């Protein structure tokens, strides 16, 4: 994936972008875990999601929030990081204005930011939310959730109790017109460890199904 520099609200944002030739190809933005606890765009989950989307023909962007890596600025308590995510999405859509659809995927803190971005951008076609910290942050803004998507979580998560995530899933399931799938990874902790490949496999299966159901495109691209 090519190194890119995006102009963000507090200066440059460091990113990695996977380019596809088709001007109408779908897009995906992947958001990393909490900046103050070592989260960055090179996180194993974030990289796995980026490669998953790229292999399926999406133009894909992952980037460092402000104050992480070579991205300028300081931690913005979530508000600033949401502004960063919006700026990154603007950059991607300006680069590929004819794209058919956009997805957002996030891990932990990035899942919270991603769901907020989803609410602010009605063009979003889907989401993947991994280990959403439903016990730490307010998700009541999802009223209603504008797109169908996947929430995936480990039942041995030592940071986010399964009960908190299930309450979020149940709330979203009551809304008309969307379908929120839930996948439990048995025995997996917050960062998934040895269960990482299993978790990514569930994400791949979900994305493949949505690609077929939504008719996003018919054929897979050549790999880099």
C-alpha cells in the first residue's frame, strides 16, 4: 500500500492507501484503536481488515489519528479523531468521486469513531465494528443506525464485557430497515491473539456475502 499524507484539521495525517484502477470501485476506511494505548494504523487487526478489503477490490485507506506516528497534532478525546476520520474520508472520496459506495471498519476505539462517522455520512454502505467499547463510550447516537453491518466480539474480552456489546446489538436490532449481524468469537480476548485469523475469517465471510447481495461488483481484481 502506498504511503500518503492527508491534510487534516491539525496538520498532516500519515496514511497507507491501496489504489484500484476502476473509478467506480467501492471504498473502505479502517480506523485504529486508542491512540493513548498504543493504537496505530499498523495494528494487526487494522492491517488485516485493510488487506481483506483490498483483496476484494476496494480502494482502501488506513491512517494514523492525530499525534500518532507522523500524524501531527495531539489526542483529541474522540472529537478530534472523528474530525480526522472525516478528513480522511473526504480525501478518499475526492480522489475517487465516482465510487459506488463507502464502508467503514474500526477496531475498539476506532469502532466507536467509525460508528460516529457512519451517522454523519449517509452515503456509507456498510460497516464492520470490532470489539466496540460499549461499556466505555456512549453509543446512543445510533438512533437510528443508517446502515447494515457486522459487530464482532470475543466472549473472553477482558476490557469490554460481552453483556455491554450484546445490549448494543439488541438495541440496533430493533431498528427497521437495517440488519446488524453479530459474531461471537469463543475464547477470544480484546485483541484476539491466536483467534485473530478466525475473527478475520468471519469478517471475510460477511463481506463476501454483502458484496454478492448488494451487487457491488461481479469480479475480483488482480492482487498487487
